[in-house]
C-alpha cells in the first residue's frame, strides 16, 4: 500500500521527531484485553479509580484518536506487533481458537525481531493469541522470554459446538513448557506483574523490549482478594483497579532500577469494551467490541517518556497501533521491516503533540468476519456495511459521519454529501483491492 504524500512531507518537516542520539530507550507496551475507551480515569472513567494510569497521562501524552485496526483479539495483536493491517497477514477473519490450524507466519517480522539486532533483550508476558503451535508461539517470533497463555481466558476448558471441540484447560507457559494446566485466573494479573518486575530487574543494565498483554478485562472477569469488592463498579471496576495497580508496580520497578528516565511506557487496549451491563464503557463512542462503530476500534492510548514526550499533553492526531512499529524502531535505531507494512512513523504526535498534524490521513475498518465495512478519511467516516450492532435483517444504509462534531455517529449525512460518499467508497475499494493483491499467507 502506497504511503500518503502527507507522510513524505512530514518526514521532511519534522525536525523534532528524532530523539537525541544517546543510548537506546527501553520500551514497555502494556496491552489490556477489551478495555473500553472510557475505562481509564483520564478518559472519564466512573465507578473506579486508576491513579497510576492517570499519572502516566499527567507525565506523558494522552491520545484521543488512536485506533486498533480490528475490533477483536487476534487481528489487533497481529497489527500491533507487525505494523500491518491484519488482512495483509491473512489474520483478519475472527480470532484464533484452540481448534484453529493457523497462526502468525514466522516469516513476518515482529517488533521483537526488529529490535533484537539493535541489542534489545525481549520479553513477552501474558496473552499471546497469534497461534498456539510451538513454531508460532512467542519464543519463535522474536521473544527470548515468555510467561503467559496462548489464547483468551474464556477458552479455558470450553466446549465448542461448531465445529465440535472440547478445549483443554488453559495452559500456562514458561517459554515452551506448560507449567500449569487451568491456572487460578484470580491471580493472573498479579503473576504477570511479578514476572514483569522480574524482567525489568534482570535487564536493567541493557536495552529491553517488554510486552505485557493482560488477559483482563476480557470475560470471564477475575480479581484477586486484594481487589475484589474494591470498586463501586462491581467486578469490572475491581479488575481495572488491579490492572492499574500492576501499572504502578512496573513503573516503581523502573524507578528502583534507576532506568525510569530512559524507558518509554505505552498503555493501550486491543479493542473496545464489550457492550453490556456491568461491563466496560466506550462513552461517548457508539458500539463496542466486534463492531466497526467507533466504540469497537478507538481505544485509550497513553505514552510516557521523560524529557522527550511533553508532560500532560494531548494528541488529537489520527493514529493506529500499526504506527508503533516504525515509530519505536526508529527511536531504537533498529532497521525497518524488510516487507511492506502499513504503519507510518508518528513520532511527531508523541514528541510534539500540540501540532496534532498526523502523517496518517485514513483508516480502514474491517468487520469481525473479515469484510471491509468502513473508512475514515480525515474527520469523515463512511460506513458501507454492518455485520455487528445492526438489528435483524434490515439492510444497513450507507452512512456518513463527521467525527469532529459527531463522535457518537448519530447523524447520517450521506444524503448531504453524495460526492464525498462516492470518493470515499472508491477509496475503500481501491485500498481493499490493494491489500487483497498484496496479502501474505498466514502460517498453516
């Protein structure tokens, strides 16, 4: 897929986008599962508190237009680690199940594989969900150390009806070895946190990349005794408060090791929250997980890097999880991917967020079934189809929204702007056909 002209111009004008040439920064990505746009205090959370995440925002930048290129687990994780649209990787349809026979192709270059030649030690803790055969697991995809589970926590001993399959107890892995079968999920967040702190302590004298992918707050929800009943929002609030505690412990470990100032910490979620009672909130966005409404794709994203990212800043620039690969590898002095990707270096949105000028000007929205349903170009979003969040068999009308004034996607303006609808729908078809032609195969 061709890079937009604006991206090329941004490279020429953004003199502040390259950090000083000193030792490469440590990188920590904290990735939650199904945490909604409004499920962080800094984004308006109600019924629970997130003081550590709020402090992260106070000391860094909070993004308001940050997107996952999917609204479910597997494709979002693939995009985060490779910088590519999930369709380019043939991982855009649904998710990988315990009975699935495919995974992320080892030929794809993950962020861990790109950083390793630059001297980075690499660790992954938590939920993988990119294929559970040994040759597709984290240790085969650039991560030296892995402690976690191969897929979602709801797949623990689950009986599938189509096709008929009895999932085994959830395996807890240490590198390539299963060390527990069906671990007590009340303690997953705590155990991941302990493992993350250990990794930081072990590698404090060398650059490292640590990817922490929590299972929570994906249902079924679990919190340890220390947090059960601690919030006014029920178990969901308890779970988020324990995740926030986890963020605080990791941040304290950086301070204790004297590496706080040279570590980039990013926090985001794999998609929007599930819509329902006593679950998460995507307010003021419409819809949620598994839908192509904004509530499915737009997620909280906070980044902190002392003396590089301005404290207490907000970026409204359009950005995607795919953009983290070229941005982070650039800061680390690592080489670019050898294959075509869809991410764009958005350093300027981190280091000079007040500009709010993004090299990204468009975004595609693929539905859970893998079909292209919508596109965003600038502030305008066009929906051409809908597979989730639309009642019955009633045809979905072509819908155009101005997100700058209607972030809740409530006023369809397609009839007012037929030319815009035509140009955006043509752009959708062109980009999708390009991705289809350039698609690389998933592993099988």
